[in-house]
C-alpha cells in the first residue's frame, strides 16, 4: 500500500508527488485516461500571474519565485539523468502593457517583492510589436509545459512512483485517509489521499460534504512556427499574449469560456485567436498557425487556490482551483501541501488557502480573471 494516493496527474499532482518523494513517501498517482490533453499540458506556461500586482499577497507568495523553483526542480530531475530536462525554461523576461496608475502600482509591487522591473515600450522590446507603453520584468519567463510534464513523469517513475490510469468515481473517507474508487471497479486505500483533479474535483468533494466555488473554464490557443528570437520575451496585453519558446515557436492565447468542459478546438476560437495574433504582431497576419488546441482550466471564484485538509476528513487533502495560475503556482502549492501532510513548518501561513474558507472573498481585480 502506498503512503499517499494522489488523484489527478496534472502539474499540481505531479509536483505534490515530487515533494512527497523528497520526504521519503511512497506515492501512487491515479490519473484519468483521456485522448485530450489536461489543462497543465494545454496552458501557455507563463511563470507569472497575468498582471500580478492586481492579485492579493497570498497569490504572490505562491508565484513570485516560480522561475527559480522550476530551475531547482529541473536540476533535480537532471541529476538522475532524466532525459529532455534542457530547453524547457525561457528566460527572456515578461513584458506587460500598462501605463498610468496601473504602472505605478506595478512598480510598487515589484519593489515590495524585490522583482526587477524597467519601463520599456513594446517597440523597444520587440520592434514589430503593435502594443504600446509598458514594463519589462527581465527575471520572469515561461516554461514549456508539455515537456515539463513528460520530465516529471519520467523522474517520478525513476523514484518509484506508481501511475494508475483510471477514472475516479468516488473518494470514501475512513478514520484516517480512505479509499479511492474507480469507475471500472478498482480501488486503492491509503492513510493519506490528495485530490488534485482539476475541474473534476467538485464531483469528488460533494459526497464529502464540501461545495466549492469551482467550475470548468475552456481555453483555446494557437502556435506559430517562427524564427528563434523574433519574440524575445512574453508579450502580455489586456487583449492577450505572445509566448516565445526556445525553438522559435510562438504561442498566442487565449480564449475563455466559463462553464464549458468540452476539449475540442472551435472554428470561432481559431478566428478569434488569429485576429488577436495579428493585432499583437502584424507579421502573424500573413502566417498560418501550425497547431490549434483547447484545454479545460480548473476555474475558481477567487484568485487563490484551495490547499489543505478537507474539513471533516482526516488524512484527505486537496490542492484545487488554480485556474489560470496552475503552472506558476504549482511548485509552491505542492511544497505547502507536502509540509501540511508531513507536519513540517509551512513556508507561509496556510490559512488563506484553507478549504474551510470556501468563499469568493479574495476576488481578483485582473481583467483576465473577469473577462
């Protein structure tokens, strides 16, 4: 029997397993079989919340050091000769379109959290850009999330983590921990269970007496094959963003449909993204995208995730509701949850993330959150 059962194999679940194996725990990950990519695969991998200064401190604590955390994680994976660890991080920085009072707030946020920032117009950063005034955060960047998931899975297998492919239908609590039941009749038992099942988590929590402000949120993205260096940094505007990869590929995103759990790309979504691409970088108007895909985010009615023990269910923990910030907040979220499970001193106050505080009291002012 494993020490910990992790329900959900996205980036949060994988990094929870990563942190727990570092602490000597035996882990089994139970992930739903699907022909479609999970939210962690389908996202863009920007290692910052969009307009980070518009979020509360609790979100910043989970995200401000994400780039360095991923550097350490990938170094650990590379230390045991896990293949394909290199080239996943893009360190070109994050340029954000902003001006006026919002730019002042951004500077104040950066100074408080010791994040380097400099005023720079879009054309200074990227000559062909159609955006306006803004700020460059040179120490931020992005990570190639599909490659990251492959590396983490390979590393965890080398560390003895067991992967089970199953659709989980129910979690039954016991005196401590409980059972995880699959739709095909299989079941697993452990003293510690972690639920990190993304937008499917509410269906597992409701029988435990917990109603969460969570919802599916579909997003679509495009990828263009371009030359390396043409987009030097992530270019973020209120309308959308460009994300460069090391090989020159550029991602354009994204759409948002709250309440939609379908995973197929749409014609309307493609047209919307192509118009967005041309508005952000006119050169893309004459290019055809190489890929178009969709994913379902784990939407949440507040701007910070839920991390901690499920109320009334000893030994059952959850990490949920990361919405658009799954990739950036996953390393810190996983560390915090592992500390709570093992009884270590948490690196930050866990109370803001408690599942006992299931409300929308920490709503974000980000336009991306509300649009």
